C-alpha cells in the first residue's frame, strides 16, 4: 500500500484557503497511486496551543472539507481539526475512506506542556486504529512521539504502520528523525512522520518529514519545503521482522511491574 505525506504549510487561521491549497496535493497523490494521504498536525488552521478559534464538531466545515477531498478524489484522507471536547477542545485527527466515510479518529494524548497546550485543550484517551488494504494503521500526533507506550500498545494490537501528523519545530528537528526511527525499530512497524513547514506566529518549521521501516531504516525523507512524498508499506515486512525477533512476545510485563514496586 502506498501512503502519501503532504508536507505543506497552513494558510494561517484560514481553513477554507488551507483546504483549497490541499487539493493539488490530493490530486498528485491519486496520480501516484496512493491509498491514503496524510496532512500535518492542525493543517487547516496551523497549530496554536492557545487558540480556540475554529473549534467545531464533526459536522463543521473543516471536517466536511476533508470528507469532500476524500470523496471528490477517491482517496483516504487523514486530516486534523480543533474538536469540541467535553470541557475544552481536543487536538484531533480524523480519517475518511475513499468514499468519504469516517473510519477512525484520534485525539492527541500527550499535550505539549512547554507551550501550555494542556491549559487550553483536553487530552484524548483512546487509540485510533483503522485498516486499509489489509494494513492495520495507527495514529499519533507530534509530542506523542516522545512517549513509547502508545506505540507499544499499538504493536501489541497488531498495528503495522503508525502515521504521525506533526508541527515539529525547526529548533528541535534533530530529535524528530531519531524518534521516528526509534519507534519503528522498537515496535517493529512502519512509522510515517508528516511535518509542517514554513513560519507561523507560533514557531518556525522546516519539514523534513520522514518514514522508517520495521528495521528502523529510513525509506523516505522530504526536504525542507512544501512537497508530497510517498511511502510503500508492505505487511510482510512487519510480520517477518516480528517473527525473526519476537520482541513483543518476549516482553516481561509481570517483571516490570515487580521492578516498579507494584504488587
């Protein structure tokens, strides 16, 4: 299965213009044979940890825009939006299949405390797992990369690939590829990190989207500007890696529990 990553900057706080900007990338992804296209974190508005502008439910114009792209071009689309939560908004992703039907969603679990994201947003509590063409896919968002638990649990549930839409700043870009490769190798799955690029009122971004296979080897890497990059996912590569080195099976959770002082 081919996955396209749209490394493209947002039109700041202008969802209609951002979604219009997305169209040629979706068209190009279809022409290159992609089953799914993934956009960066909060692509429609740009990532702002303190903004409640354009917060909406799943019937709102941003979600409808991503649904339209999926249906119009006949491709699965992973987009994100500021979703109305119980008390505060959530930093959420949503996935539509090629017919525009919702097949998964995920709200960012680890909110970025250095920018006080947790003061304005509420964390998600559930995994987002979906299947396309026999490939089980998971979702994580940006800062989630620094916490291995989501990826371990996803691997234990048989996930083959995890998509990571992000707004990862240029100042910490050295960590970005390291985490993508480490999570892929640790959990024997594909990791596809799709980062934004450009300068916003919040930060500066330099793209460098990257994908790694179950051996932790980089199989696709974007430059610093706007571009579409392609990743080929092969289920057998995941199964073979897990058979050769049965890391998931060989974990010792009961020992770890004892080590941590749980009884």
